[in-house]
C-alpha cells in the first residue's frame, strides 16, 4: 500500500503538498487533553444529567412515559436493522479514510493496513463523540496517527482538509438539494422557509466559498509572506495566519482531484451519512409510522448543527435540534422524541466501547511503528513518506 495519487498524478499531489505549511506534530507524545479530577467529575455529571434529562425527563414532559420502557416495546427487528445500518455507516467512514490517505499505487508502502485504518478511524470517532469543539479531538488524533505512520506533516495537513471537504460536501449538498426540494414543493413534507430554503442558502454560500478557495493562486502563500516579514509578535501571528488560505486551497484542490480519480472508496462519504440517516428512519418504523424520508433527511442535518455547540459529542444539542426540526415539519412530537432518542442511543453509544478499545490498540500500534523506525538504518526514508530522507531539511 502507498499514499494515494490523485488524478493529476504524483507531480500534482506534490505541488499541492508543497503549498501546505509544515504542521509540527509531536513524534513522541499522544495528543491528549489534560483533565483535573474536578473536570472529570463535572464531565461525568454532565453526561449523566444529559442522559437523565433526555431519556427520562423530556419523555415525561412530552407525555410518552419512561423512554426505556417504551423502547422495550419497540419493534425489535427495526431496532436490530438500525444497529446494522450504523455498522455500515462506520464501514463507509473507514473506506473514505483509506481512499484519502492510503493507496495501492507507486509510492513507498504505507504502514496503514485495514486493521490500522480501523483503529485510527474508530479512535478518532470516540474522541469526536466524547470531546467538544466540533470534532477537533478526532481530527487531532487522526493527524497524529498519520504522522507517526511516517506520512509527512505537510501532506497530513493537506489530506486532512481534503478528507473534511469530501465528508462535508455531502452535508452541504443535502441541505441544498433537500431544502430546495421541500421549499419548492418538489419533495413531499412541506416546511417553512426557515427550515427549508434558509439552510439551502447557507449550503450554497458554503459551496461558493469552497469554489473560491479552489480558484486561489497556487503561490498564494508566497505572495502573502511579505506581510509577515519582520520580527515581533504581530509578524509571528501574521506568519501563522497567512498559511491558512494556502492550506485550505490545497485541500480543496486535492479533494477535487480525488473525485476526478473516480475511486469507489470515496462513496464511503455517502455511506457514512446515508446509513446514519437510515438509522433514524428505522427508529421511526420501530415506534410508529415515519414521515416522508425527505423530512427525516432535512431534520437530521439541521439537528447535526448541534455538534457545533461546546458539548461532548453534541449531547443535548443534536437531540434538541432534531426533535425541534421534526416538530417544525409537523411530525408528532411524541414519536419524534422516541425516534430521535433511540437513534442517538445507537449512533452515539455504539462506537464508544469499540472506539476506546481501538484507542488502546492504536497506542500499541504507534509504539510498534516507533520501534521499527528506531531500528531503521540511519538516513533511510520513513515508510509512507513522499520524499527521501533529508528532503525537508533547511526548508
């Protein structure tokens, strides 16, 4: 296995990577969050309080009784189907990861096989679930793992941006297509301007920004560097800031090239979102008659905006957003509460235990990589590196 070449070939990939700042990732320490005992206690109290409110208090306020009791009376087959669909969603995530970061082409062989891909993605998912900041914990852990595998820091940064672009272009496209379809009456379900057309407008703006990024000149960072010349704190911060547009532009162009390569693994982005939405659809079947799928589709993505809140895994924000969006479409509130909380019970908690196990497996894997590197002959290139040893010296 080697690093994937985009449609334009190795030269284009290297040109894109050359624009990316050399992200300094520690080669010795696992990225971690330093937590005090008080913070751990408060974190546990928050999680338990959130579970208690959304699974016991809210259902009573909605008049649906104790959620756990109602879930026991749900259709077992549909709940089982939901679990299978969620597993398929995770599989899609692994596929996308491998298509962006791992390839079968000419570069030096990568240390990341299917087992390592599973460990990195599942550990990253559980970090995203348990920590706030819109998944920043998962991004940091994934980037650290890739760097320790031998991938150059600048290429890690470029491919991480491309990965996020490929993942969230599906999100934006869904808001745009479904929002216009519902708002215009082309899709069944209706809905007000605020819950249909407005999200579509936001998605169109995001696409315009991504397109503008792709059109930025390739030597943008060099042009902006003159603003960062000099010494002092201001020049230091300007020097760091000017690298962001180049990184974003390089990542967007890399994502476009990957799409042009027509790699079937990129369909993992559709699988990640599509199967996860289908879990919510299955939970409606488990407890009653579902609304039109287009309504579930829009309410799902509107509710996912709750992940932007500074809450672990969006706990509370996502549930409230989805239930509120479904209610805005006229879905029975009691049914919406049961379906959403059952969906979150599967999507949030199902990957948690295997993700924790994958985290500790990943630590052992990284230790093995470090031992292998220490035994490598002096001057030998890192496995998975896109350049010979010493190529970054003095740059």
